[in-house]
C-alpha cells in the first residue's frame, strides 16, 4: 500500500510539473556499451522524459542493462542544466534505485554527467559522458572505474 501511495504521489507531481512547464519537454532514448577494468562489456538502454524550467531540465529516467553475470535495471530521476536552448553544452546528474540482479551488488547509483545536445525545434541528438558511483546496502560507495559515453536521440513536444 505504501508503494502504491508513493507511486500515485510521484505521478501527481509529474503531472503538475508537466502542466506548469512553459516549454516543450524532451523525450529521449539512448544506448551505451561499457567495459569495466575487470569485467566484460555491459550494455545499457535508457529512456528519459525531461521537463524544462528555463535552462534547467528535470524528470524521470529508466534504464535496462545486461552485463557479465547480471542484468536488471534502474528507475530514478535526472536533472540537467543546458547552456543553449536548442544546441549547446550542459551538465547534470541523476540518481537511480536498482532492481534485478544488479540490486544484489548495489542499492543505488548516482551519476555526474557532461553533455552536448543539438537539434531543431522538434528533434535532437545528445551525447553524454558520465561517471557512475554506486552505493551498497551497507552504505559503502564504489568509485567509478571509467567514464561511460551515451548517444541519445530525442523529440521535443
């Protein structure tokens, strides 16, 4: 029951933020491959819907991944600051709650991202470089073992 109430509250907050947003939101899909120093290549697919508030974009984010001996996904939120309206650099961050096999190794992940986005009024491409930190159940934080790069395509509506 508690999870249902939390989900309903989050949906109401998202709907309120969407209604108050003065500009078009961004729906984007991306993919990446990452090879840690001590493992095999991990694949990730990610989707985000970011709502603009001036140059600040915020919204939900979902990712699914498959790696060496684990698979799963993450659900959370992302926040970005863009220095251009349709084209330009930016930076931001995201926080995720893991599920699937990955939740056995870490409870949460946090990322710091630098980005470049360029496009028209209706579509864009975005390139992100990010460092991902993970936090285990016992509170131990794992440092990133490499920078991850993602390519996104998106639509503004």
